[in-house]
C-alpha cells in the first residue's frame, strides 16, 4: 500500500513546537558548541568529543547538508563551515529547514545568551509566543526587595503582569527538588516562613519545597497550561525522583481547576507519562529532548510515545536551547520517527492512510493550537 500522501503530510506539516528555547544569539567556538551538545554541565574530557554521540552523528548527517556540506562531513569541517557562515546565517538556515510553523518559547534559562521570542520570530519568519518559568518570576521578585510577609500576595500579582501576553507557564520543580513533594497547597503561614528563610539566606535560587509548591499552585490559579519538565535532564536532576508517576496525587488535586498539565519530554519515563495522559483528561505529554539525544534510535522513542495515550493528548516539542541544530533536528527526527512508525502500520493494513495523516496533524500541530488557544490570539 502506498504511503506517498502520508510522507507528504509529515514533511509539509508546519509544526507547533510547544516547548522550546531560543537559538544562540552569538558566535561560539568548538569547545563551547560541544558543551551545548550534551545535558552534562561538566567539561568535555580531552580524550573525547561530543560529536561521537548519537546527537553528534545526527548533526553531521542532517545539519551538514543544510550548511552546504556533504552528509557525514567531518566534525572539524562542520565547525569551520559554521564559523564561515556566521551565527545569524546558520540559525536562519537551520530554523527554515526545520519546517516549524510556530514556536512557544520558554524564556527562563540564560535568556541573555539566546534569542527572545521576538528574535526567534525574526530569525525564522514564523510566530513565536512566550512560556514563562515560575521559578524565574519568583527569583526576580526576590531581587526587587520583596518582604517575606508580602510575598504570598505579591507573587500572584507579579505573575499576572508577567504573563499578560504569555500562552503558558513552566515549572522546573523536577530540577529544584523532584516530584516526591507534598502535593497539597501550602498555607500562607508556611509560605511566609519558607520565604523568610530563603530571603535571609541570600541564595538567588529557589529550591525550598514549600515555595516550589506555592509556585505550582499559583500557576494553577493563573489558569494557563502548566508545563512540568519530567525525566531526563542535566545533573541537577535526580532522575529517580523525576518519574511523572510521582505526580499522581498532585495531578488529582489539580484536576478540579481545569488547568492542563503538560508533561515535558519524560524520557525514559515516556510510557509512564502516556499512562497518565490516558487516565487523566487534563494531562498531556511529549518526548522532546530525548528525541534529539537518541539520534537514529529516536524513531523507537517516537513510536513508543504512540502506545498508550489517546492521540489528542500527545504534542510535539524539541526542547532545543542554544545551537539551532537542536531546533532543526528536533523537528526532523520527530518527522522521521512518525513516518517510520505510521508507514509500517499503514502498509500492514493496521491503519488507514487518512487516519495516519490525521494523527500526524493532531500531534504535530492541532493539539497544541487547541490547548494553548493559539487560534484565539
């Protein structure tokens, strides 16, 4: 059975990347670039290169031709070509080649090093909206001199101001504590006490579990879709405490609010996230981040994301930050994974081709447009 129409639909779909960060705003040399091709924050040992990884091989295979080099170009030649073209041109080419049609840009991590939503829109020629990180808003508020007693009332006001034009919220409670937190809304007295301890410490980083719970519940009160990083990430994460199943009680408590919870990336717990998305109507998930880093094996990750959850509950994201190679590959590898899985099912007679095309459009675009109300903007 032919799958030509499916292939055309997959390749031509203007994806909505529902969780992404900006591309690099400036030039980087090879050592700096290699540090951005891993989730590790440790120096790359002298005896190895990050180009010898699934991600590195994928860059040499798929990004090199976009920059005018042969597929599988040598890493040194690739870096030299990058430097020859310059950051602006590299970004323009790779974002255009991704076929992404709308970016939802999370701005809370090293925003001075990457393009803003406006910068992403300018570089790509497609719309870009903002997703606001809760922890960053509180840390900014702390630097303004807010007192502990006024923090519980002042934060929701500042959050409303900061998110007036945003489409969603994001929490990194997985990094700052883990998902094994008390899911109950903290009392005002608990928040004031925790805020006092934190402000007196002088730490710029909020990691107190009471304050993190306060942020989550303030986010739910705001009413925007709430994104939660789950699973694989940098060494800040204690991975065994980032299984989204640990959020089950919190998910149940949030359900009456009607707020949608977006489980981001989830690898290697993506099957657990699929279960949560199946049984709770307000839970969604994606397999971004893990797709890039698993390279040629990403097709298996994408296929596994289709096992359990209703297709209306799955979204596309790249979680790219920095090198525009990650934005490009996040889309390319997801498309390849979807086409491989769905083509096999269509050719085997398990699915019809029209159904396969409909599912691709749901996951790649339509679900995000519905959840984030993009057509109402």
